[in-house]
């Protein structure tokens, strides 16, 4: 009896060992500290690990996939949709009709200048979680959109018909000449031509390091093979957060930047939308942001005036284009090395909230309010060209004083508290670091009534005159030496 009991116990122990080797049990995680510094270090190490794994092969698609595979506690996830949006670029790779991820508005802009019957297949995020594929066709000077139900095996369902793949569906309608539906005569004739800002991901190489890590997107430095030349670029990779669709935010930003050709606005090369997530490619600011530059450098009076004048020149250009920026802060101004001058050139970026000055666009959903927003924006979500003038005066104050956060005591409070504070006549304190003429410009731009702030043209003219006056000063005039730099 003891012998059989011993054998039974021995066999049971061996079975447990075999089971333990074949099945990997989940390990219980130790509770993490909630300190801000600890979270920051853990996030940076995780970012570095993901970046290193993907950048070894220097493959943008792998990097994008690795970036998007990260788990966030605040991120709303849809496994079926994510699987489909990861597999579709592989299924439709190099197909002439496939235009990657593309919002409806951009698809219409591409097709409006092409022949009737031009069509494209695109991924979209506009019609529900499971309708991630759309067919857009130019028909009788209009663009018609059809949503297709594509499952994870690649089978395509459209108008009660099933096809084994999207390519089979396109071939069927293009070769047979049949209309897409019975109620109209929409037919597929030829794939739509690509436009200049639609970029191929394999043209982005030498991914080097993180520039910034954000909640809506991450930015990585790389090299872009552009028109036979190598250009340093910043590659912005979106994340789908629960608060906003960061993928469509990139297209909103590019839509505004495509209209701009100014020496003082950030240049966008385009979007690589054929990966699992679109990548916005812009020029790389080798001197960083104005926010960091103000905090780490001692700027001369001439340099401060030069930065203020260049930012105001960018606003003058936007006004000529009938655009309101709405996001004029130091973090959205970028510095570039200038081959002709020792001082860097400032370029305005951050066109995520940029809108046209038409009444329709001004009444859009309000943007997130900052402490540098004007009173009319805080109370009524009204934006004018003079609203940009208010925000530029806040930035000018930061440049001259070195304090990058105006009205910092209201950062964590309800913006309406700042509104009532401004109605009482309180304004930013004027220090001795501000030139008398600059104080007058800032004071006028901070008038409560937008019509009392003057114009962008007037502010630009006064800044230009002040910069020229400082530039002409000589050491023997008795003025401080730092004003001559």
C-alpha cells in the first residue's frame, strides 16, 4: 500500500512539473508607486525600449506598429478595428487604387480635380467602429462614398454582394462596367492619381531618437529622401486617445500647413498614410523649441525683438491667408539654424487648431482654453485676428521676461476665473526687462475689446522699427553693450 501511495505521489509531482513547463502562468505585478517622477522614468524607459526594438531594422512600419502596440490605461481600444487597420495595408500594399488612411474631406479634395470615374479605396474612422474601409468615386462633378464591410479575413461586402478581397471587388466593377448600386450610374473607370503630399513610408530612413513624447502623438527625428535630397525631418506618430482622435488631428494640421509658404511658418512635407497609422512629416527644428530656448539661454535685446518680429510676420502671413492660428505659445515656435546670421530663425508651428476666419469655421467646437487665450475666446468661443494679437503679446512678454507661463496661477483653475480677473483690469506685470516701446505694444494688444488692440500690421511695423533702431546703436552712445548683440 505504501509503495503504491509513493508511486502515486511521485507521478503527481512529475505531472505538475511538466504542466509548469508547458504552461506559462501570468506573474502578479507588484504595485507601482504613483509618484510623478517614478511614472516619468518608467515611461521613458518603456519608450526607449519600444524605439530600440523597432529602429534596429530602420523600418518605419515596424516602428509604427510597435508604437501603437503599447497599452495605455486611458486609451479606448477596439481589437477588431485595430486588427483590420493593421492587416489592410498589407493586403492592399502597392495597389494603385489604395490611398491608405484618408478622411472624407481630404479624399474629396484629391478627387475633385480628376476625371469622372476616378476612384480610391481608403481607410477611415468616420462611420463607426467596424466600417473602416470606404470606396470614394468621382461622379458628375461630385464625390460619392460607399462604406464597405471588410472582415479580418479580407472578405469584402458591399451592396449585398460578397467578394473574397477588396481587389476582387475593384476588378469586378472596373472590368464589367457595372454601376456600384442600382439607384445610380456610378462606375469605376481608373484609380485616382496620388498628390504630392501623399508620401511613401520607405522614403523615411535613419530614425534616430525621440524629440518629444505626448499624449496625442510622439515625435521622432528621421531623414526623408525628398526630390533626390536628404532632409532632416520630424516624424509625428499618432495615438488614438479617448479624448480625441489623434489620427484625424494630423490631417487637420496638415490641411492648414499645405496652404502656407512662408519663411516663418513650419513646413510640412506631407503624410505617409500607407502604414498601420499615418505619419506626419515636417521639417526638423535643429535648435529646438522657443520654450526651451527661453529657459536655457540669455537672450540679447536684439534677439528678443528679432524673435517677436518673426512671429508677428508669420501672423501677418496667416492673416493674408484669412487664417486664425489660436495656438500661439512658446512650445509651438521652433528654432532653425540660419546660414546667413548667427541668431536662429523662429518658425511658427502647431496648426492643429488653425481655422479660417469665415463665420462657419469660427463657430466650430471650442479648442482647449489656455491661460494665454483672450477674454472673448474664454467666454464665448469667439476668435478674431485680434485674438491672435492678444496671444502673441503674451508670447512677447514671455520672450522678454523669461517666464514661459503667463498667468501661471490660473493654470489649474477654471478659465472663467481668469476671465473675471481680466475684466477687473488686471494684466501681466511690466518689468524692467521690457523696452518702453515694447511695453506699449503689449499693453495695447491686451485691451479687453478686440477692436482696441490695433492690427497685426501695426504691431509688426512698430517691432520692425524698434529692431532697426537697436541694430544701429553703437557702443559709444552709452547704451548697454548687450543691446548691440
